[in-house]
């Protein structure tokens, strides 16, 4: 079995007196695409924020590449190869596409940054066409592509994607999922958080279902996709 790159055990997160995440455990193996699905408010984004050091944990442990990273900040985690594309994209709107990609490599100290920008452009040809355009003048789908490309510039060992299809047109949703599949097939390990359960599980090797701050189901993605409970709750059947 492939190495476990990301292991989350008994993760709890609270906002004041409200327990948002209630003892969540999951793992991501090297080379996998794992989907974490659930309705809005299930605790998916809070879980990712706690894993990546942008939201304090109440208890639990997170291990990355076999070492505890609990309590470490996002800056340190990016340097180690744990990189998240947040919900809402978070592009630098007053910088060009190329400048945004350069910012993605801020933790690096090597001479291959320009070559990696060209690799990103090969994945996202639309970004290359508009390399000098300000990010803030792009469509939501284009900014999502840019946010994903910027994350790839950090050379992630695990790429965490938080709701990449949210708010996009159907055509752009199709494109984003094609790109997620392509990134995974090129060798990047991916943890995909999505409300679009059908599309997310359609790409994944394994999946976890979250409800009200807890993992309620887990298994092979195809099995979850065929499960009547999942289909009734998340696919409207």
C-alpha cells in the first residue's frame, strides 16, 4: 500500500461554544485523489482550515509525511508541501496572472520557477493567453484556474482543493473537474472538498462523507457513488 501522506485523527474544532468538527479522522495515501463530500455547513472547510493551520484545533492530531504538524502555521506547511486552494480563490487581484504564479513560488529557492510557470501554462492555456492581465479582471472560473496554478507553483506533495466548482457556470465546472483529473494523473496527490458529490466521487479513488461535523461514511469512491444513502442525500435520488 502507498505511503500515508496526510493522517488526521480525532480532529475537533470549536467556534466559541459551538462544536463545528466533532472528532473527524481520515487519511490520504500517496498518489490518491480523495474526496471529502457533504452538504453546506457539514464542517468540510473548517476541517481543511484546521489541517492547514489557519484555524486552531480544539483537540486531535494531524500528521504529514509521518510527522505531527498540529499547531504549525500555514507558511511552514506550504514549505513542507501541504498546499491549499481556499474556497473563494483568494487571487491577488491587482497583480497580473504571471505575478500571481510567481507568488506561488515564494517558498522556493531554485532556478526552475520560470520552467514551472510554463508547465502551469500548459495545464491552463487560457492563463498563458492572458499572462499580463490583472487577476481581478478575470472571470470566476479563470480566477479558480489561477488559484490552482499558483498552488502548483509551490510543488505540493498534497494539494487540498476547497470547493473549486462553487459559483461557476456549468461549462466552467466541467473544465475545472477536467483540470483536477489532469493534475492528479500528472502525479499530484489531491484532497478534494466538494458539495458536488457526483463529480467529486466520479474522479476520486476513495471518499469520506461528512455530516454535522462528523465523518458518517467512508469507502471506495465507486461504492459510495452507488450507495442508496449517498444518492438520496447528495444526488437528489
